[in-house]
C-alpha cells in the first residue's frame, strides 16, 4: 500500500489503458503514474476539470467544472485531443460511458439522460415523472449495454391516531 499525494479520496479514475490515475486536487485535475512519480496538473491540460469518467477509447473525459457552485457543478466533456470542453448540462451525476465512446449516460433530476459526443446533443432515456417515485442518481449499465439497473425510491406514509 502507498498513500497517494493530496489524498484524492473522491472521484479517482483510471485512464482506459490503466497507466495513469486522474483525480481532482485544489480544483484542478492531477494525473499520477501508479509507480509513484510526482503528480502532474498538465497531463490533462484541463485546469478546471474534476474528472469523473474516461471514455473507453481515451479520447474524452466527462466531469464537473470546479468553477461551478458547490454541489451544482456543470457536467462537461473534455476532448483530450482538442483540449476543449462541451458543456453538457447545468448539473449531472455519475456519467457511464458506452463502449463505442460516442456518448454516455448520466443521472439528472429523477431521470437518466444520454449525451452524444458525436453531435453534442442530449436526450432523455428514462424518467420517473408522474410515477411518484424518484430515480436514485447512481445506476449501472449491463456489460452488453442492453439493460440499465436503477433504483426507484418511493415514500410510503401511514397516518396513525393514538388514543390515551
């Protein structure tokens, strides 16, 4: 075991080839080689990115902009080759890339959306609107990408009267 510098704790992700670990530190992305070399803020060249998920082909990183209000950071996609951002939404959670690298799923406001990096569009995939349930922001995609596992939360209330 070896403690990482800056103790990244949250939002630590591996590059697709497993050669680097990316994590936020002081509102900047850092990249560390597992062998223990000094972390570098220049490997991603994305000064405001809090990395959350790397596309399988290594071309894109989905993450939050650190400059957003705490707890409401904008969800963006960073193109490693172009060194540019695409602003996906005002706030989205837990991006899960599809194997083809053309897009990812993310949770937002009791719904799951798809974001396409091919044409910079988003579309609704699943919503709990009108059901009385809330979709938990964490979800999982099956290996064959045919199924989404999610939790629909619903409050149930009973009214009681007590008599003395």
